[in-house]
C-alpha cells in the first residue's frame, strides 16, 4: 500500500516493522468539551486507514489517547490555565467528572459515526509515572533543564528539531511565533513538566516538586509504553504537526536515540461554510447537532468519504443533505432480501470492479475514487442485483456505512409500526408536534427506534435484548471495552468459550474453581449462539461468583472473536486460554507461572508444537517449542499490547493457536512447554461432532490463513532451517 508520509513529504510504500502486525497511535481528544465534526473527520481518517490495513490481512493494534489534563495551548499553559480545570470550575464540578463525562460523549460520538474503537484509550492522568520517567531520562541525557520550577526541553540539543513541520527555529522567530516565557533559554523550548500553581486541583508529586505534565509529553510516554520504541504509524490532524508532533519527535527520539515512528499521517481540516471551525464562530457542530437537525450520523461519514483526507473539505448543510441522499440511495441497493452471508461474486467482471476499488484504497487511501468506482459498478448492466449488493457490502468493510446491517434493521419493524410511522409523518407535516411525539413514545414502547430525517421518518428495530432490559448482547468483540490499561487485579484470568458445550464447560469450570488454591482467579466466559442450556448456565455462574464474568453475543463470533472478548476483559497477570475439553486435576497455575517467570518466555502450556518447515507440526511436551496448542495456552498479560488481539478471520479454532504463537514469537519471546501438568484431556467436542470432509475443509482454510502470513518467518523456528 502507498501512504503519504508527512515526514518525507511523499507517498511511500508502506511496510510494517513486524508484519503482519501494524501498530498505530492516534492523538485523541482533550476531554473538557464536545468533539466537533472537524475532530471526527481526523478520527474517520484513522478508521479508514485501519480498515484498509485490515482487509490487506494485517493485524492492526491501535492506541488513541485521552487527554484528561488539559493544557492545550502554550500561552494558557504558561498562565497555569488548564482547560479541564477551567471547565470544571465553570460547571461547579470536579475535573474528574468533566473528563469522565466528555470521554463518554466522545466514545458515543465515535460509535455514531461507526468508527471502530481503538484497542486502547489510555488516559494521560493514569500515565503520570511514565511521563515523569521519560522526563527524568531527558534530564539525564542533557536535553532538559529546570528553570523557575519548570522543566523545559532544550531544542538546541536536538539538531533536527522541526523536521516534521519544516518550522526550523529561525523561521519561527522571523514569523514572530515566539514565546514570552522568561524562564526559557530559547524561545522555542517547550515545557515538559510544570510546577503546580497554588491551589491547583490536578497535580502530582515528582522529583521536581508538585506539578503536572506538559501537553506533548503524554503522547511520547504512552506511545513508547504501549507500542514500543519503533512503531508503524502515527496519525493526527494537520494542526497537530506543529508544535505537538515536532515536540513529540524531539522527546521520543532524544531518549531512544533513533527514529520511533515510521509514518506520520495527517488529515486536513474540515471547514464549515468556508471557515475554520471554532467555538467563537459558532460553527463547531457536534455529531449530535447534526442528529438534532434530523440527519443520520452516517451521512456525515458519507460526506467525508467524498473528499481525500489530504484535501480540505467544506462542510455545509447543503452538502450534508446531498450526502444523506447518497447514503439512502446506497442503502436501497441492499434492501431486497439477498443471499448475502458468505456470497462472494466470482466472475471476471466482479473481479475487475473489486480490483479497481482495492487499487484506489491502497493508493494513499483514495477513498473518493473507490466510492466513484463503486457507484459505477452499481450501474453495471451485466452484473445481477445480488452481485452488486454483495460487492457493495464487501466495499463497505472499508467505507463503514454499515450497509450489511441495514436491510435487517429495516425489515424487522414490528407489524403495526409501519402505519404508525406514516401517521406520525403526516402529523408532523401538519405541525401537530405534540401528537407526533406521543406517537413516537408509543412506537418506542414497541421496541423500535424512530429517526426523523429530512426526507423521511425511519423506524428501526432495536435489538430484542436491549428492548427488554436484558443484559446487552454484543455482535462484535470490539463492543467489549478493553481493560488493558487497568491495573492487574487477579493472579490468573481463565478464558472459556461457551457454545453448545454445557456439560464440558461446567466440568472444566468447576475444575478451575477447585484447583485455584489461594490464587485470585478471574474466569471470563463468552457465549454466543448456543442451542443448549449454555446461556442460562453461564448467567447462573456469574450470579454465583463475582469473579466470573460473562459476555453474551447475539451470534457465534468465531474462535478468534470469542477469545478476543475474553482478552479484552482479562485482569489477571497470567492469561490462560482453556479448551473446555480439558479438566484440571490439580494446580496447573503454579508450574506454568514458574515457566513464565523467565521474562524471555512469552507463552507456555502442556502441549507444544515444533516444525522444521512451517508445514508439518509435531507435538512436543517439554522444552522450547514453536507454538502452544489451544487446549491450554498461557501467557503473561503484559505482552498483550505487543502480541495484539487474535485474528478474527479464524472462525474455526484450528491453527489459531499457531497464528497467535507466531505473533508472540515475532515479538522476540520464546515459547516453552511445561511438562507434567495435572490435566485430563476429554474428547474435543467441536472436532468430534464435525463431518470428516468439513474438518478437512475448515482446517485447510485456516492453515492457509496461517501459512500465508508466516511461511517466510522460518527464522522463528526453534529447530531452524
Ligand atoms: Zn498527541
């Protein structure tokens, strides 16, 4: 894929540092007020980038920070002004409350735009020790100095300062962009740590007294902490380039001594009626403002699809209206009942359209072009309507307009809702708003959601679970919050998948609870699509035991998806993936944690696999191995940010263990079997109940997935070649 790199000012071929993993850091919001749609445009860009990398087969790990200590601008920082604190004071509440409220609103706004959540949303205030540590290293290396109680970065110690923006210090001075702070040695030096002014609410102990971090330091600290000293892509809006990203480069590279970020990708501004969005212009619309005016949030997403991310885009309600029409039109192509599911048109003509779209997407995210090809494809006179719909839904994996879910939502409107909807539309037309609102309440009590759009009123079915107040079901692992940022609270997290396997599951679960000893053991169970008593059974288990956590999915998420649900919720320092065919007859946790005490070991378990050629694998039950099997697969939680989530294309369980083992190996860890674990291996139900041809077909498909990704990494094999 070609990607424009702000650092080199040209399009470059993108190659990940550790394929198939791609590590991405995005500068997130400062949570003292709503994000406006201009901010959302730059998060949409990161979302499209991520989706394109995903369809290319990469496993993306995405970190987006939350700035909850809010000194955004140098002048304000120098006056000791903090936006989070100021907003809290104005609202008569605490900074923490303000930050929590706007973090929630931000996440909701992203969801409205169908932006896939980042894998991690680390907050600045939970990473103060990392910030302090980084500043200490800069002090040691002579890049920082203390003056007037504050620590500053001395830009003369970093000769390539300004490389990203091209703002070399001389030109800054000429442009009069200098800073009046008398404590600084040079006008362009920037604060790393500031002393707290008297009475300040948000402050922390540091080697330099009570204070708070400078704005730029958190992104260096959190990106290095979660993504390591070299990562693939850093994104942000153009207004982040200077000074924020120039300063981040100075901080991170002066400490590591080398380049940290390979690609810097920046999204251009969204203008509103030709003007920059700002509070003072009162054109800083939020996505909820657009909703209040009757627009679908996804119409805004569509609008952003129509301009390249490196071009300015002008927002107006007129253009939004056109986008809404475009979106409705696309939706009509998928409205008829279609044999979608796994249907993938194969013919030469379909392939040609598919290639055109993909070529556009991989040429520096030329999404408007890809959308143009899609419209042209829909006008193709040879393709059938179901082929068109299938290709459209396929392209929507990147566009993200949620077209696949659309027909389902529309068709399942309860029987009486349609006439009520029409009645409501005519009431509104006649200006009888009170009656229309009463009718809306009636519709909502039937479990449907009413959305008023400029052209029509839509009635969407809410999921049954939500409607009846039952625990919310998930339909993707991404809906489960990632707790990676939280402190470890257990010694062990055991991950179990419940699906039509109640007798096995309960045997396995009871044996885990019986042999946990004095250890704090968290069990995370995910259930989806069972026809036996699994669902009720696991709900009962979670009622009985507060350390048993249950997530319900509305359909089978596949092994990769199921396991990711549990990984996102794991709070134990050792994570143990168990197959429910396994039964513990004694303590397996102690011997495995002894193996993992060696920090060079990234995974362990009873049954390892070794190979000489990445094709044939043999079992080996002790010593260094190439992979660990999913019967019992244990690894330290701390390696998760590096190893990433599991590849959800592995819907069937086989070879997912190989794939994940090699992800761990490619991060530089070894895998070592722990011999003699007290375990019984019962028949593997999924395997036993499957027809032999089906077994072969699904095993082979998964093996290719694994092999395509890893065949060239024979350097990782312990027996080598
Ligand atoms: Zn940042």
